[in-house]
């Protein structure tokens, strides 16, 4: 039997080892081929946008691309958040990316205020991290984040990582100085720390935040970067914030290819099909009804003046969701026995991860026990189920 005894394996032309062998018989390998189920981020290629492909809503919430939350403060003219196309011929495009999140700046006529910000973030469910294989309390165990970024203005941008459980901890970093209108791939390896706490539950365990602009109220000059420290609201970024992008009217900021994986090496992006990404997104958000003539479910008169409609969700959600409805005159209808009752809104009861019950006791009337079909009636009718982190 033959045996080769070495500590490392490296190409003659490489500057780093491809394989490092440990004394306990294990090895660490720099593997750049596609490994399945390694990416802890859902919809990192920005494919799914159930809520719509563009939004000018400035509130801190989920408005456009699934699993991506945005918000602003202090803007003179609001920004636009959109699911945009990655231009053909660019490196992300030739690597398989077709969609990105694009922020288009407004005209900030009063300049860069200390309390102003534009934020983009992604929250990782705590139990996904706790069961990922990352020993997050050990400084010798790593997790690696990689992404593509492009800006119409040449500058660097702050981004950070924050744990949510226990005493919140933050890890601040900056992109390299970007070349205007040029995609750049950024990679950051993050070591564990004994102060980190990530619970094995369905809450938010890890938040990744990008800042096209971050006012000085939220930064600390001289704050050590690329290391963990206890979070404060002055630690979203380190040092003075560059204001050039924010004070440039209609400046753009784009990201795609978000990947978070266990280990110290950024491997090739773990692409999933649109169907797989949509299925994962449905755990957090489902657009149940949008527009007129959409089936909501079977309904029945619980009493002569109260309609109840129970429906089960497309798939089990992270937690009992908020039922968000658009309301207005005759937005919904109950068809039964050749007749119809039109009504404006629902009450909500008995919601859990799998189902909910909608009711109306003000605009319907029929014999108790009479059943029928509940549908949307107006083009503006909408029912969303949100269980976002």
C-alpha cells in the first residue's frame, strides 16, 4: 500500500494552499466548485419579488425583493428600491446572475445630515446559524460572506454584521474603494467570538446591513474594524462616512450574489432554481390575494350575521403571520345560493403557522350554516401573510 505524507498541496503558480492537512487526519480545502445547500442566505441572487419589482416606500420594512428589508431617514427626496436586471456582458451576468437590488438616490438638497441614512439588510433565522456547523463562540471557526456590488459613484461603502440574541454584538467593515459603474466582488471572512450568542429558535440570529449612506450619528471614529464588539447605535459604521454618493442626485447602488457559508473560503455561488428560492421565501411571506376575482377560500355563515372563512397557507410559515389586507368599498364578496354579499374588510382570528380564519360580521346576512365561496372583488383587493424576521 502506498501513502503520500504531506502537510499542504499547492499549485506551482498559486500563492495559497489548495489543501491543508491537519495532524488529526482532517483537511481544509479551498474548493471553488458549486456545493449544494451551503448558502445560508435565501434569495441572494434577488430572483423572487412577490411584493413587486419597485417601491418608493421609505419606511423600514420589506417592500420589494423577498427577504431584503430597506429603510431611509432624513431624505429630502425619497429613494427608489427596485429589482433590476444585471447588464449582459458584466462579470456577474457571465457568472449566472440576472437580477440585482438597485437603489436610486433622490435629490438630497439639504446635504448629508448626521441623522440621515439609507439601509439595506438581511436577517438570518437563528436556528439556521445554530445548526450550520459554525462554532460561533470560537475564534478559530469562521463563516464567510461574499457579494457583488456596483455604484455609479467611486467610493467605499460601510456594511456590518450584528447578532440579535443575548448582548448584541457588531462586526463592522467597508468595501474596497469601488470604480464607478463597475461590478466588484467583495469577500469577508468572520471569526467567531466568545461573546456571541445565537439561540436555536426561529428568531433573528444574525443581521447583515449595507449602507449606501450612513450619517455620523451612527458611526464611531476610530472604531476597530473587522472585529466583534458590543453593539451601540453609534457602531453601525466606523470612522467618517463618505458623503459623495448621497449628495449625488440619482446616484445608483446595486448588490447581488449574497452568500453566507461556513468556512474561511468563499466558494462559487450556490445557485438555486427560481422554484426553490420561492419555496424558501414562502416561509416568511405569501401574497395570498392580489386583484379582483381571486379565490380566498370556502366560507360559511357561523350565525345569521357572521361569515367565517378558514384557509390553510401554501406552506408552513416561520411563525403565525400578520394578515395584511387592503380594504375599501366592496373589495370582497361572499357568493352563495345564487346571491352575493359584498363587504369591505375581514376580521382575523385563530392564526398560527399553518392557517388563519377570516370573518365579517357587519356586512353579510344569511341563514346560519349556509356555505359558499369567498373571493376578492375589487382590483385593489390584496391579502398578504407576513412572518418576516
